[in-house]
């Protein structure tokens, strides 16, 4: 029998307390003054995503090889989740994102809906992103299980290779829709092909079916291709961050090729240009025309050459760092920095970046406004950034 555990019960559990303490100074000498100090809270192997269960202090962490763990950030108690899918681990693939419904903000950890994304193997050495939905149940402070996990969406088609899944998940602030970033799997041209969901953002109902009012629903009816009805925007390369601002606008950050990382305001039906337009160029030096006004493609709100190689993005809404309210924070993999971006209307500009001298994979904002950062790779540190 599954018992509902309150957070106070979690806090009282004394086992498996994580080591906490001040980490080594993480800021390079050339960086601007930082508004935060950093605490190392735990380590994980190849973490890919971190997300708080709404209404709790419990942070969930996916590990790319296929594990889902959690840490009660109030007590330091850590736990593991059973009932996970088999993932196609390798390259950029494995267990991906984890997401919860904002309306399910109970202080009780179990009994809530959980969404996961992962790389799923197909026939003939192919793979594709999959999204599953289940119910989280917890019968001990350190053990939860996903009950009834069912695949509700798959990238179409599955292809060879192990890159550019994207598979970032984002629930709209009103709790009605699930947005899935679907990478172009390093195949480039499918991003412009609206008969596939590679290189797209799709907008789904919470059960994974295409949401009513999607911009290509009529085209899907005419062609008889149901996946076209899932598409919200297209011409994307490899999106690794999606976040909502206070106005209810969706932003995404994606990898360019050699140069041309992009921050985009996501609009329904818009074509973001890949691989026809990029402010970067192909790795072999072949030119790709830059984004230009009037060329028919949505231009980025900001772009980076050299690249920042984004791992994740949040838009800060807490009170702990008043100067960062409304700013995007981007975790840099290649740039090994936390990048601070301010918005002005529909454009954006980098304000500053703080060097961490480690690849940064994922970000979350804590209930108290602290900023949580997961580094990348084996033995990656989970850091809590608090105001000085
Ligand atoms: Ca673009
Ligand atoms: Ca170019």
C-alpha cells in the first residue's frame, strides 16, 4: 500500500543526509562581481535535468544513463525513483527532462503527475525522443515509484544517430498544454519539413494529443498526416532550454552550428530558419546565409558567435536576486558560464556572464528564489546559489 508522505516526514528522516558546505570559489578572476555565493549540495552522474516538485522543496534530477533521483533540499535527504523506462543511452541520448504540473502544488510528494522525456530505440539502429506520463507514488522518504507510465508522444520519424534530441519539456503557466522541443537529430532538412516533428516545437494536450488551435491543423487535415497537427513552430536545430516570462511568452534557446546560438521568442507557425538561415555557418566552413530582416524567417532575439553552447534556461522570478527578476539565465556547456540575459520588448541582450570553469547542464529556481545549477558529466556537482 502506498502511503502519502508529508514533507515534514521527509524532513524528519535522518538517513542519507547529503554533504553540504561552501565549494571552491567558482568565479574566474576576469568575471564581474557575482551577486551569489555557491554551495555544493550533492553530486550526480551525468545529470540532464533538474526540476522542483511544485509546492515542495524536493528537487528531482534525471541522470542520462536512466536514473531519476530526488533530494529534499530542506533536509538533504536523497531518494531514488523506480518504474523508469528503458532508455537508449549514448551520445546525447538517454533519460532527458522531467516536468510536473504547476497546478499540482501539494506539499505531499506522491500522488502527482510526472512527465519524462527520453531517447527511445527503434528498429534498424534508429532512435527518437519519447515523452511519458505517469503518477508519482512514494511509500518511504527515500523511495518513490512511477505508476502507470505510458508513452504519450514520440518524435516522428525515428532516425539513425545519437544527437540533437532536444526533448526539453515545458508546461504552460496555465497548466493546459505540454510543449515539447523536438530536435532535428542532426539531419538538418527535416526541420523545414512539416510532415515530420524533427526540428519543431510541438504543442500538446496534457494527454499527448495535438492541442486544438495549433497553426498547421488545417494542413494536417488536408494531407492526412496527423503529426503536422502537433507543430507549434519549426525550423529549429537543437533546443535545450524553454522558459516562460511574466507576460506568458515562451522563449527558447538553441544550439547553432559553428556560431549562431539563438534565443528566440516562440510564436505559433513561425519558421526559425534552420538549416536555410543561421548566424553561424557549417562546421566544414560552408556558409549559411545569416538571418536578415524581410527574408521570411523569424530572426533570433539574440544570437551568439562564438557560441555559448546552452544546456538549459530559466527566466528568473524570485525575490532573492531582485536585479535578475525577468532576466533569462542560460547554463553554458561549452562556455562554462551562467549567462545573464535581459529582455527589451521582443529583443534580448547579454548583460554579463559568470564563469564557473565547468560545463553547466541544467538550472532550476528554488521556492525561496535560490538558483540551482547542475554541472555536466560524471560526478557533476549540484550547486545552490544564494544571495551574498
Ligand atoms: Ca534561426
Ligand atoms: Ca551564417
